[in-house]
């Protein structure tokens, strides 16, 4: 009788240990599967990032650019500013703020001159002059140029070691004071990897830009600087 009781107790003990072992194995597999799913989700999230860049020409403006920088900072958005040497000289503190807050600063010539067949040297001189002004303010070399009206001579890329940045979305904000109309043009025309052209020299442009940014953020877009669009 004692032997039989001992055998029963031993059987129950072994069965209990086996049950606990199976439960632990299931728990481990569940955790492992959950981790795998999390990793897959993480990868999908990285792959699903929709990047766009917003750029601003003609500034800095003493008040509108400051308002824009406040709005960008509040939203955690980085932009690219193509400034004229003339305005940069007048407002160096705003240029330094752009740099400190992580925005890219590019060259938009000294006086917003358009390149033509007859003014190549003058255009080049304005680029060089603006580069020197910006380097004196920021301590950094200028890499990017937004040629006014998109007129460009490819030989400048080697001569000046600069890269031209054009655009894919142009809402023509400079010729409209209708904030809603400008915003609608930006949002409706913008897709993944687009570069938006705006101007920070008009109050309606700044208001429309921030409104469009809010709508595009809600649509799942991530704002980056132009180099991430061009070279990533």
C-alpha cells in the first residue's frame, strides 16, 4: 500500500513538473513571437515614413521669418532656407537662430539676380559674396544654392562646389494673399519625396505654410531637410 501511494505521489509530481514546463515554454514562445511582431512592426514603420521637404526663399524677413521659426520649433519641423546675402547681412541674428535650431541655410544670390546669357560673371560674384557673408555669420561653408527663377549653369557646381536645389511643388504663394488657397495648393499637390517652394517674406505665406504643415503632418508625412530627400 505504501509503495502504491509513493508511486501515485511520484506520478503526480512528475505530471505537475511537466505541466509547469509546458506552461513556461508556451510563455517563452509567446514573448518571443511578440518580440518578433514588434520588430516587424518597427521595420514597417521605418519603411512607411513619407518624407517631404519644405523650403523658403528670399528671407530672412525681420518679423515674418521669426514667426515662421517659432511655428516650426513648436511643431518640431526642420526646413531649408535659401537666403539672399543682402537680407542675411541685415539680420544675422535670424541666420544664427536658423542654424541653432537645425535648419539648413542655402544661397539665393546676393540681390535675387536671375542668371542670363549676359550676366554669368555677375551672378557668380553674387553667389561667392553671399557664401562669404553666410560663412562669416555661421562659421560653415554653404553647400546648397536655390537659383532665382530656376536659372542655372551646371559648370558652377564644379567651380564653386555647390549643389543646386530646385523644387517639385510651387503654390505660387508670392502672388496670392489667400491663405486657404495657398494651403490647398500645397496639400493637394504634395506627395512623398516632394520639395515644396515657399517664401518667408510674406505674412500670408508664413501663415499658409504653417497651416499646410499641420495638415500634412496629420496625413502622416515627416518633414526633413532637402539633403535627406536628395541623397538618402
